[in-house]
């Protein structure tokens, strides 16, 4: 009966070990792009899970529940495999992997410490470390249950968490060092002659780690708040510029309309005199200034049309050849504010990229289509061929104030994620391409109603 119980316990421990390995792969699959798709990725992933799970099961069966050396070994192996499977820098991969395993193992030790003090059995720690027992299984199950809760939060807030992790790598790296030092002190619980001294470690280090974590979260929130304030400031400046341009436009229009009476009077005189050729030529002459103020209807969506008209005017002033193809976007389900964030940022980037190119080689094409329930946005433009990227392959702005101007693209990605879409950006052969999609909710509702 005891042998049967041991087999069952080993089986449960094996399942928990496999879950521990799969959970980290799930996190990377959630936050980072694959290096390659299809069967190749799936085959390598299955092999990696099998190998790492086997190592973990063997370690837990032979060496014990916990080993700081195994933690370092598995983190290094994991990082190398994840680098092969996902597009991410080694530094960032290693930090995330260490954070994952350190938190799991610190939680294991802390629960073991609590059980030892509650039950008052000095032999419990050694027994759990060396034997596959129900006590060990309970500890592992509690920690993995907490992991499931964390995975749910990561899934729910993946956009914000991904941005926070990428932008705060140094702080997270410092956090991993502090937590590993804490583990080195707390794992002295496995030495009987040091157990009385370990209590102070389990009291002080959790408080230190929690305090550091809280301070990091506060810093990230303040950082995000500061970015939002700066973004709002930039939007206000853009709005002021647009308002001033609009005032100038209306002033010029008033001057033209003021002179229109004189033009009509002269045109009438020419017609009365029977000089139709001069009248026709004069009519064409006075119509040219008026054409400047014509507003084109690109999409039927007022906000989109205003943005595209403003963009078209700016492009013309900068000698940029522009081609705009836009479908019907009336009542498409995307809010006016979201259209402003997406189009203003992307079109502004395209204009600035073209300004760095020779005048004869400046061009921008914009295509916006609505197919069934998906809005497809494509912006192509000429650029100087120079792209700046960080260690994760993320595009960096060429402007001096990267902190401020990097916000716009992040805002675009956030809006695209909000509508369940995707965005891809790449530049080659001096052509920069942006392809984005957004799910059109109103089209979905209309389709469902029609099906009913």
C-alpha cells in the first residue's frame, strides 16, 4: 500500500513539474513573437518541454524538492531555448526566467517554513526535502495554484505588463539579484543547526522583497502617468497648431469671398458684352483659389476625413506625392479618439520620414479597407533606410527626445490591441511599411442581426 502511495505521489509530482515548465513557455508565447511558425515551432516546443520536464522530475526525485544550483541551471537552459524559439534579447529572457523560478521556489520555501512552525516538527523540513510525501505535494500544489492566478492576471493585462517589463529591465534585474540573495539565506532552513537563525530571514526578506516590489510598481505607475501627461501636452500643442492653421485658412477664405463680389461683377460685364471666351477664362482663373479650400470626402467618417485632408495638405506643402485609397468607414465602431491616436501618430511618422528623403523621392500611399468585420490599414512611405532598434527588435524613434516621442507608437499599439487587431512594421529597400488591422464591432453586430 505504501509503495502504491509513493507511485501516486511521484505521478502527481511529475504532473506538477510538467505544469511548472509549460507555464513559463505559455508566458513567453503570450508576450513575445515566435522566430518561426508552423510545425517547426511545435516540434521544438514539444521536445524542449519533454527534456526540461524530465530534468526537473529527475532533480526532484533524486536531489530533493529545492536546489539553488538547479534553479540557476534550469534558468540558463530555459533562456537559451527561449532565445531559439522567441524574438527576445538574452538579457530580458534570463531576467524573466529567473524571476519566474525564484518566485516559485521562494514561495515553496516560505510555505515549508510556515508548515514547520505550525506543526512544530523539527524533522518535517528534512523529510519534505528528501522524500516525495503528501506534505511536499501540498506545498507544490499551493504554489502552482498561485501560479495559475498570476497567469490569469498576465493574460488579462498582457499589454500593460509587457510594456512595463520591457521598459524596466534594469529594475527587474536588480529584483532578481535581491531575491536570489534572499533564497541563499532562506534555504539554510535545510541545515538543522541553523534553523533557529533562519526565522529572522523568513521575516525580513519577504518584507524586503515585497517592499521593493511595491516601490517598483509605484515607480512604474508614476512613470506611466508622467508619459501620459507628456503625451497630453504634445496633443495640446498639436491641437493649438491645427487651430492656428484653421484660423489662417478661414482668414484666406474670407478674403477670397470678399473679393468674389468684384469678380462676379466683372464676369457679368464680360458676359453682357458678349465676350464669352474672356468670361470663361476669367471664371477658370478665379476658381483656382477656391479649389484650395475644398474638403474631400475620403471615407464618410468625419474625423477620418478631417485627418486625411489635413495630412494631404501638409504632404502637398512638403512636395510629397500622396495616394489615398479609403473605403466607407461611417459607423465602423472605432471611436473618434482612437482614430485620432492611430492615424495622427502613423501619418505624422510617415511625413517626418519622408522629409529626410530627397524631394524627388518623397511618396506616401495610404490604404484603408473594411472587409466584413475587419478594418485593414496599410501605410507605405519612402525613408532614408536608417532604422534604429533596441535589443528586443523594437523600433526606436530617431528624434532627440525618445522618452516623449516613443509614446505615440506605444499608444497606437495599445489601440490596435484594444480592437483585437495586429500591427506589423518593417523597413527594407528604403520603403517603410505599416500594416494594421482592427476588428469592426459594429459590422459584427450587423452581421449577427442579419443572420438572425
